[in-house]
C-alpha cells in the first residue's frame, strides 16, 4: 500500500509533469537543432517565435470561440493551430528574406548570424507584446481532466489521488505524432533527403543540383511549425505570457546542446533529460520518502532547490556539457 501511494505521488508530481514538459522542450529543441544543422547558426529568436506563434493561435482561438466553433472535449486551439503555423511561417520567411539572406550571400561568419538573430528576437518580442499584450492568458477549453483525483481514489481505494490533465496527455500525444512525422519526412521524402544532404555537405549538395533556397525555405517553415506547436502546447499546459517564452529559451538550448546540436534524436533525448532534471531537483521528496520509509520523519522538505531555481538546473547542465562533451550525448556538431 505504501509503495503504491509513493508511486502515485511520484507519477502525479514528477513523472507526468516532467513528461509533458519534456515533450514541449523536445519540440522546441528540434526547431533549434534543425536551424543549426542546416543554416549553421544558433537562432536566439526561437523562443519569441514560439511566443508569436502561440499569440496568433490564441487570437484565432478567441475568434473561433466567438463564432461558436469548438473542438468538443479537445481545446479549440487545435483548430486554430494550422492557421497559426501558416502565419508564423510567413513571418519567419519574411525575416529570412529581410535579414538572414543578406548575411548568407555575404558568407558571413556564424556569430554574425547569431547576433542578427538576437536583434530579430527583440523585434519579435515587441511584436508579440503589441499583438496580444503582456498579461497572462489561459485558453485551454474542452475537457479538463482525463482522470481526476476523486475518480482515481474511488477506483483504487488509495488515499493518494492521481490527476491526469487532458493538456498533459495531449502534449505527449501531439509531440509523438510530430516527431514521427518529422523523422519520416527527413528520411523518406526527396525534400527531407535534400535537407540532410545540404546539412552534411553544402558544396556537394549544390553540385548534385539541390536548390539551396528551397532547402532554406523548408527549414524555416518546419522550424516555425515546431515552434508554434511547442509554444501552443506549453501555453495549454501552463498558461501564456509572452515573457515566459523568452525564459524557456535557456532550457530549450540546453536540451539541444545536451543531445547534440544538429542531431534531431539528440534534441528529443535532451528535452526529456533537462525536463526530468529540473522537476526532480526542485520537487520536495518528503511525501515519497515518507511512504517508502515508514516512521521516518525528515526535518525538511527534502528538496534540493526551490522552484524559483528551476532554470538554474538547465544552466548547470548546459555548462557541464559544454565543458566536458561539447558535441553532446549524440555527437552533434561542436558548439
């Protein structure tokens, strides 16, 4: 009984939240690693691209709700998501044409493109705030829980209850579908193979007749889609506030670098590693230990760090990986 209660507490407060958060980070890191692997620079505007994409999805969701359109038990944002992706793709394609294309033609050093992306980040941040404001919004309509605490207790007879929110299950499910679709596209389609060839050897790809501008456009469109999906899932699971997406850039980059920049599989693994590390380090383990060790009364919460230091965990992981394994766990391109 005590072990079962400990497992329920672990699932409720560690595993399920970390799995949903990890899926969100993995999708964000996939966008970062795709741009780095093909366009060869770290895109610091990715977090604010997520914010812009999510902001457009929220505005479209409000419009659909005003017209009486909903997705039943699912969030209405899922209907608005494809349109949000399209608008975000148009924005990043316009940004590429206005900013990055010039530096590509000049064959500028990657650090120049990185600095340009910082400028784009501030412009996108301001654009998002003008578009939707600086307040915090919740837009997760539809069914709230797949399993609630009361139902679980009635089913199992355990004093501890398990809650599984629909947004958590949706996050993991959508992320899984997107990841499988992306790997299928990169490995099975002509366009995906062209992107991989361009990433592996740009000069040889050009000699093979691959259109570099088409590869660049596809990269930005996919990155915009991943950013919008990741941002929307993050907003549905938690809430939307433009500044939060600036903050989440650190764990996203940590996930991409831990897995290996330029390696999509590494980005996924890195996302879950960073998420589980953040949650595990900042969670008070006193209840779990109390069930596993009956009679033991710890003096504190058995919490390594407070939740306000959550992003510090990402920073430490990032520094350790850069110091001891710059290519990441899956041997991506050296930072």
